[in-house]
C-alpha cells in the first residue's frame, strides 16, 4: 500500500515510540505532512502529521469512519488489537452521517451545557474529599489517587453505575485502550454491555433529570435503538474516563516540571483556563485520532493514499507544528493561539470536551492550593507513559509534599 519516498514506515509499535512519542512524531512531521506508519499488530496506515493537513482531514469527506471502507480489514488481513476494537465495534466514534448526525443529536440533547455546569460544585466536593485523604500522607501517586478516581466517580454517577461495578468499568477501559489478548477484549466488551443493560433497566424504572434518563427518553421516542443506547453509554464511559484521567495527569506533570509557570498560574487564577488549553495542545490526552478510511484515492503533497487505506491524524504531532505554533515544542501557558486539535474538529469534535475542561478547571487549582509545595518525587527516575498508540497518559505520577 505504501508508495512514499521514505525508505521504511515510521513504527508506532516499538519501545522507542512508547518512550518518546513526541520525538517520533517530530521526526515524522519534519519528513512530510503524511507518512506511512506501522502500529501495534503490524498494521499499516497513513499518519497525518502537520497542523493544516490535519485540520483539513477532519472535514474531508473523502475520509470515512465506517470500517466497511477499510480494505485490509474486510480482507481479513488485520489482527484484532485494541485500536481495531475501537473502530470495529459500532459506536458514535466510528459512524458517518446520517447515522452519526442522529446519534450525536441524541447525545447532545442529554449532554447539555446546563447539565455539565451543574456538576461543578459536586466535582469540587469529590476533589476535596480526595485531597483530604492525600494531604496527611506526604507522598502520593497522583494518577492512581487523584487523576483516576475523579472522572471515574463523575462519569459513573452520571450514568448511574453503582460503586461496586466501577472497578469493572476501569478494567474494561484499560483493556480497550492499553491492549490485551483479542479474546479478553471481546469478553470485556460483552461484560460492559451486560452491565450497562442493567444500568439502563434500573434507570428506566425511575427516570429523572439526568444523563442516562435523557438518553432513555430519546430511545423511547424512536431516536435511538436499544443497541445504540448501550453503544452511546459505552463510548462515553471509555472516552470520558480515559481522556480526563490523562488530561489531569499530563497537566500536573507539566506544571511540576515548569515551576515558574506553575507559580504564575497559582498567583493569577484567571490564567488557569489558558494553562489547561496549553496542556491540551502540548501534551493532550489523545495522541492519535480514531482512524479514518479513504473512500477514494486521495493525493496529499504528492503522496497517494489508496482507496481503502487506513488514515490516522496525529493530534500530538499537529499540535506541536511550528508552522502554526511558534516554538511548538515548548510548554508556554502565555501562548495566545489556542486553536489546537486535541478534541478534534468538525462533526466528530469530542462532545465530552466541556466536561473534561470543567473537571480540570476544578481539580487542578484545588490540588495546588491544598498542596502548595507539591513536587515530583526525587526518588523516581523518570515518568513513563502507557503503551498505547491512541492514548497519551502516565502510568504513575509520584509526588512529595509537606503533610497537611
């Protein structure tokens, strides 16, 4: 499938990539706006690396989300990996209009700005409770003890998932985003669908003014099928948890690495929103988009992407492109250009972005206010990221502070 002038495809399935994804992306971006890559499972694809090309790709109708267009998959040449599972099982992330338009409208009717903003005080209480538990200890893992439980609690409460089922939700998300044996992925997907069917049945018996009830009403009105209702909840569970966990961890790590910028934002709280946007640009929670597939032959900068080829938009590469963001490799909370692509663009722009931003806007100021001398643990040699082609999140974030 490859016809590019480069000698070999860029590998996104190696220890080198998982240790230095941004370095690999920078090399690919310097080479061309679109380069051949190989991802986990030995799967070939095309990677879009530069900002302008990536921005256009999000609205390019020659690229579809429907896996029916993926030639290699339909020919049985693609192993079932975590990345493949995301696009193979029908969900709002892997559909095109008109189905996508209908599904997004139903989701939007439930996920309203009013419902999101109403969560602010409740999220604040969740954060405060977690900090009450962390503060006396003098050390913590901010991923396990802070970044992970916040969105898990928020999303599960929104859906009405009982506390005893939440470890199952997190285990399923880990399986999906961070790799497992194909049989385990299928098993986890069946388990989560069964759990969500129980959540829907319980909520249907006592409808209220909440997220799941709004989707149930949409299904009762004929705007969703039963399967689509489960699918929307599944997509929000996975995406909402993974995205927000990574955003909180990446943001805390960035600010701790640049204490001068942390001092600025803690001294001037009105700088938190631009600081969060800079984290989204510089080290966003999703490094590669959900795949697209060429509906027809596409030419980009002299490279022909053949009909049926897989296409990945490298959000992490595009968001550091110095053609758009001067000194793009540098973290700078004073940056005024905030037109990053961390949440995508166009009809597939992440509908959960307002919730992720709200959680970060509540949690991060509270964290650094409660633990003012928070610092990276001196005994920890380096920060390591999870082995994922799609997701960009820390395995752990060990910190130290004066017990309070």
